[in-house]
């Protein structure tokens, strides 16, 4: 319990000091626009994160038996996404909804509450300070959403069982989250590829901005050492599939996300032809190896239901195919590598 309390304190402190937690480098936006957006269009018919959740809500609300449709957001943070969802629904003339945003961070919830008041959304929204690993709220819910929050939770079984018991029969669990190896480390096969690609990077591209560290060789950093970053990310998808049926799913990432995310991604100047070409090459390679089932996705976009339905997925990347089992045989030749 002492360790848990210490991790909670560090997690809260981490996000209290971040003024713009959503800022991403240009290389990430290049990758997401050209390699994630096509999958979102194909599977969900949307191009943006807010539209991904709005489409899920509208799908769930269509058959809802509730007079006031309910949305629970797990780990809502500062509520930017939930506020946009509420504003978009109201702009479409939809007023029969209520959104509860639950989070453990008082500082983020304070920002959320201020935004709600500023936008005059108090009638439709409420922030709640709650440790979702131990506590719950009374349902039922038309939709439960989790936007990049599940990889911070320790008690995933407790949370998913709660969602299973409180969702309406026609309800959906909707999430965009991390599903790679714990601590956002790479599986052995992805690590091999990154080590092979690393010599192609410049000095600037080998500098990790968040860790403020230069890495001559690829270092597979475990982000779960403090706080809860990626603490059980590899369990998210298998545990969901034990309880829910995937009805729409997109898997992305693998190894390219390491190079274009907040850590190393700022080292790529996308206005420079050679930098953009390298990002495109690594992105294309990542796509080919995902399609060949030689690496597994590290990011998911998914709608999960209580009843079995046909699953729509991008190419052949179904939810169950995206779960990583044993290390692929092709990595076995690399003597001394960690095949876990």
C-alpha cells in the first residue's frame, strides 16, 4: 500500500506540472494523418478523436432505454475531450445526455471544472474525484469511454467488471489507448527493428526530450518505474476480450511510435526532405510488418459491446489478432535477446 500511495502521489504530481499534456511533435502528426487516419476512416468513418467517441456514443444511444443518456469517462484528466463532445452534441440539438468525468488528480479536475463553468455546461457535465482502481459510481451507462487512461490503471479486472455490470444492454465501451508491452517497452521483435534502425538517426534524433537523455544506441526505457505510466498496458486488450465483444477495431503502432512520439519525435524537422523521408520509410515498414503479423499493435481504437456482433477491423488486424502471445520464431536467431 505504501508503494501504491507513493505511485499515486507521483502520478498526480506529474500531471499537475504539465500545462499542455496534448502537445505532440510534427512528426507524430505526419504519421497519424497518413497512417492512422486512413484506418479511422475505413473502420469508423471518422478522421478525428472527438468524432471517434461521438460516433460510438451515437451508436450506443440509438438503442438506449434511458431518458437521459449517460457517459462515464474513465481518467478524464482536464476534460478537453469530454467538453468538446458535449459542445458538439448540443450544437446538433441533442440535450438528453449527461457526462461524468472521473479522475484521481485534483489539479486536473479543477481545470475541468473551470472549463465546464466557462462553457456553461454545468447542466450536462460533472467532474468526480475518484480512484477508479478502488471505487465505482452508480450506473447505468450508455457509453463508458477511456481516452489514453487504461494504461494507467492497476486494477483493470475490477474496472472492466464494473463496466460490464453497469453498461446498458446496448451500451458500448469505447477506447483509444496503449496496448503494447508494460511500461511502453517494446516487445523483442520491435526492439530488434529499432536497434537496426537507430544508426540511421542523427544526433538530434537520438535525444529523448522528456528524459533529457542522448542515446547512442536504442534504450528500451521502462516508463512504469514511477507513477503508473504503462503499468499494465499489455493486459488491456486481453482483459477486454475476456469480457466484451469487439465490434469495431483499429490497431496501430508497433515501433514507429517510439520515433515520432514526444520523446524522440521533436528531433525530426518535417520541413526537411531527408527527415520526412525517414519518417515515411519507418512508417511504411511498420505498416508492412503489422500486415505480415511480424509485429503487434501498440495502440488501439475500439468499440466493445456486451453482445456478439460482426467485427469491423482495418485490413486483417482484428482485436484478437492484435494480442501478442509468444515471441515470433523469427526473433529466436538473435542470441541473447529478451524474447518475453
